[in-house]
C-alpha cells in the first residue's frame, strides 16, 4: 500500500542528553534537539497484520496537522521544528477516520460491548497509553511513561490501511444522525483535533460558567475548535485573536463573537473594551508563539477586573515564556499546560457534541489525494489561507 513517510537523520545537538525513555538512534521525546534533514517520501509498505486486540481500519479521511508540518520543517540548521516525541522513519497522519475491515478476537467495541464488526465507521485516539504505569493508573493517560503516538513514533494514517488497538478506537455511529456519505468521514477526521481543544479548555483549563468570557489566541484548527466548544459551553464573549483574514472569517463561522487583529490593534485594550473592563476567565495560547503573545495576556489579566483567570498553553513550542509572577499572584491567576486528548471521556463527549449540532467540518478548507500530501505539508509552512487540509480516500 502507498504511504506518506517521513525520514530524518539522528544527529543530536551538543546539549542533548539521552533521556530514560529515549532509544538511541531511534526515538526521542525532544525531537527538535535530535532529528535533522527531514524528508517526506511516498513509500510502499505492506498492509499491517493485526493482533488479538487490534483492528484494521481502511482509512477514509486524514487531516494534515500542524505537528505534521513542524516534523517535516527544518530550521536554519536543518533540525525539525517539532519539539516532542518522535521516531523516524514513520508514516505520518493521526487525524483520521475510516471503516473497520478486520477485528481481532478480543477487539472490543465500547459502543456495543462486543467485538468490532466489519463496516463500522470509527476514529481513534492519537496517543497510545499503556494503562499500567503510574500516570495511567492515576488517570492521566496523556502523560503515560510508555507513550507511543500514531503518526509520530509509530506508523500513522496517511496510508490506505492502519492498525490500532481497540482500546483507542471510538465509534462514529452517533454522527450518522447528522452526516451522510463522505461527510461522515470528514467529520470523523476532525474529532481528534477537536478533542485536543476540549481537553485543553474543559479538562485542563477547568472550563467556564455560562456567561463568562473566553479569549482564544490563534485561529488554527485547535484554536477554531476551542471557539466552537466555548460557544457551546455558554461563553458570553468568545474573542479570537488572529491576524489572518481567512482564518478570522472561519472564526466567525465557528462562533467567535469578536475578532482581534493583534498586528493592527492593541490586544489587551480590545479585550478589556469588549468585556467592559472585566477581562476573560479563560485564555488559550494556541499560537505557538508564547514569547510574542504572553505580554499581552499578562496585561489583560493585570488591568482587568477578573480574578481567577486561567491561561492554558496548548500549542507546542520550545520558546521560553516571559512570566511575571506578580501578575499571577496579585490577580490569583493560573497557568496550566495541556497535552493530548485521552482520558476523562473526551472523545465520546466531542462526538456527542458534534452529533448535537457542533459542526466542525467548516475547518476543512481543502481536500486532496494521498499523492498530494507531501506538497501540501510543505505549503502549510507559509500559507495561512488554508485551515485544515484533508486527504480523502475514495
């Protein structure tokens, strides 16, 4: 079968130290410190063989994530941008949906409590947690000590078929009330990025009360998904900070009440003006440019009347954040980090929200074939007119 696979050279930087969970020459939790000269290739691979608890899925749709872009993007020294868990070569692709074509004898469907049946529409978590380490036992699978990630450290879904253990698979049958035909699989492919946003603002950020204000910085897929979730949660004002005109328009479509262009407007002044001087209960940093936006967030918190604001960091970046402790002490504000989407029923709640009218498919602005994936991953390094580019398999 045809796949889109990323190759790179293991060339650690001088300050890199092999961690306890790293595998020399193969896997690291600090990708941007190790992998050099990334190269995307169309590679033929065998259709995966499944084990007793695994499911073979025929992929129907798979979206390009910003992580895919950053894994394949070299910096000035040739090292990849992506700072996290990686093992190359690996087939990319983790935002996907498809149809069950084969299921192991112990591959149990959480929807029915029985073995998966051929033909069921499904999606899958991107993070493969072990269920036996201390973080997993404590209920934090996103921080599993033996974590593997599909499309990062093991073969992903920019391929005709992918195998996934049944514990990570979720049925899309509920979405059939709203989406028909190919639209079902397009919707299914955005469950994963929407779940990342849900985990960030609801689980890690603590959510909001209806009537609170929320500010989303960055109108990429995670930011736009957060806009929709905050509006569904009852936010009085959902404010999106985004300089791209096309993504700002998408933000309005997804439910943003106000758009700030931080290049042309004073961010903190606009936030306080929109909220009557109160500020926001929740700020989501989804730009990946914390060194650029943090001062504005702090000023909004400092000058606003809101006590107990929470800033959630969801975008991946190895940039240092210039935090002023006094602001967070005096205003009783919090900073939390968010990684991933697994646990706490995030996936089924996102699917149910979508089935009840939270339409995430407008994020998909371009549809392509598998052969066009590499060029579009490169395109997204500089082109912000597109939001979610999705590969469709016919």
